[in-house]
């Protein structure tokens, strides 16, 4: 659609797909930075000339930048799901808001979906997976980013696997969940060890189907903030494709905080709180009888509608930066929940040094918004102090932390940020000193084209 569409390139297809090829380096990339930054987001914003109504409907795409010896190589490909292949073979759209309601209803009744894999990416045991909110993982070749196909992780995944697995360093494992909607809605709980097979830990029953995007994990517990949002089952059965119309916000119900012991998931504890919504969590850890949770708090789920507008109108950025960084304390002995803002920041997409995930972390990196400016900040959670980088005319994505090899401190490393530059209509990865992001990039690795808006990413260090 690029060239015939006046929208920002962030919301239009990239002119070409390709495997790894050398990227132009500006400045100096750290010689010790060795590994690959993977990112996933929307790649195709419509089908057969008809534009989707919401970003979440877009077919996913994966980008990668491989660093080593001060050089960089980049790759970009659309994730070719079975549904996308079927549409291409048919020569017409078969899913989503661009098909008529009768077709959407038939898809629901027949259980036909398209696994878009457009939200996040997981690197695990040398394998790479694109993730969607309510689908199985899609395996991708880390060598050239070609799509391999859906995976149930060797039989572990029952129905769905969410887009936000969390690593717990002390347990050397990732944890995740999958939603099951229906007459008896539930959450399936998963463990993916660094070495060994993935397994399902158990199932957490839900009183009602709700929006659950992310969660937190400590050395002993998984923590879920269940917001008072209820799925409109009739609309879902009638083929409603707009996420913001699928859920009712009912703040009078309040939130349910559910704490699940990893080693005894059947002993989940539930605590009530006032209504709020958490799109993304930074970290959580145990402190005596308390669980401390660092997250970005929103008043409700209105960002779903904002993302619809971004898709339809093609604005310059996804204006999800409406949350505030918060620290919550969950008192398991007294059954109490308290949360307070850490700093006055409009922010989203928190990231930490994953080497200590699930234990105490002092620093978090975030995307921030100040007026029309977008940037990156390093927030000191103990002091509430933020160091900001706010580049003019550029649109940074979620920060991803890459540790310096052989180091231990949680600011010893680099923050990698995929950036769209309005002046050149191209994208690059900016490499920031994690301890001083306000100084700006040490170096940049430039694509010769733009990369459409991405949502989440991960760093996979080079072996050895």
C-alpha cells in the first residue's frame, strides 16, 4: 500500500522482505555487543486492497538485527500463517473485519481463525516463536526469519499461549499463560525451562471471561491482575472483530488480584482492589510476606480504541503512552493490595535486565511521551528519578536490554531501540548506554527501508 497511501509508513507495508544483509552503521557499535534483537508487530495492514479496522487484525511480521564485532546485519519478513497462505491461494480475504459478517460468523462456528503472530516474540532453546494473544506459538527460523508453522511446544500448549512470557532467573525458566473462553473460562499455566521440556503447570478457573494481556512472576508465585472487563459472548459469536467492542468495562466490580504458587497452583489466593488496568508488567519479587509488583497502570482499557484509530487513520504513533509507572504491594498474610505511582511519567512498554527477573530490580527502561515528543527513559524505582532521551522527529519503540558479557550490574549493558525516522522514512536500531540513555545513541544500525510499528521484542545473546 505504500506509495498509494498518505498514512505514516509506520502503518504501511515495507517495500520488500529479505533475509540477513549488512546494515549501514553510524557511530560505533560496541564490539562486545554480540547477539540478535528480534521484534514483532503488524506487517500487513489490509487484504485485497481493504484496510483492517484494528492493528490487532494485521498479519504479523518479524524484524531482526544481528550484532557482532562492531557490525550489524538485518532481516525482515512477514509471518506467513496458514490463514494468510489460504487467503493468498483464494485471492481474497477470508478473515477479519474486511470480510462480511456472515463469513465471520461461519468462521466462529467452525473454529476457523488466522494465527497472526503479530504481538511478541520468544527465543527459547535455540528456537524462535512469534506470539499472539490467543493462539499457539508460531515457529520462525532464526537463520532467515522464514515461517516454519504453528507449534504446541511438544504437546505442552493446550489451546492458547499468550504474548507475554516472563523469565524467572532463580528458576531458570519462562512462565506464561493461555486464556480459554467459554461457559467455563480459565487460564492455563505454563513453564518453559532453559533446559528440559515445556509443561503445563495447571489451570486457574475464572469467574468470568475478561481481558488479560500480561502478568508478573516471582521466584515462588505467578500474579494476575484481573480487571473488571467482561467479554460480550454474543458479539463474539456474531463475528465482532473489533477488540474494543468485545469487552465491557465495569469498574464497580473492582479488580481481582490472583496469586498462584508455582509449586502448588491449586492453592491460589484472591484479593480484591479498586478498578484499574495493567497492559504491561516490568517485574515482581518477594519481600517477606509481600509480593512487590512493578507495572504500568491505566485507568481502563480505552487504549484498544486508540489502536483502532491508529490503524484506520494511520497516525504517527500508537498513543498508548497514557499509563503511569506504579509499584504495588500484595500482602498475602493480611490479604491486602496497595499501589502507588513511582514517578510522574506518561509511559508504557517497561523493560528490565532479565538476568535478575523475578528478584529485586531497581531500574526499568520505558517508552515515554512528553507532549509531542516520544523517547526512552531509565527510571530509578527507589528514587523515582528518570533519565530521558527524547529525539526530535523520531519514534522509538519498546526498549530491550542487552547485558554486557561478563557483567553483573543491572545497568551494565545497552538498551536497543528500533526507531522510525520521519526525515528519511527509514528505521534503525539505536544502541544506548543503559546507564546513561539521556546521552543518546552510541551507534545506530540502519535499514534502507522503514519497519512498520512493532510491539514487543527480545534479545538473544550469541552463544558463548
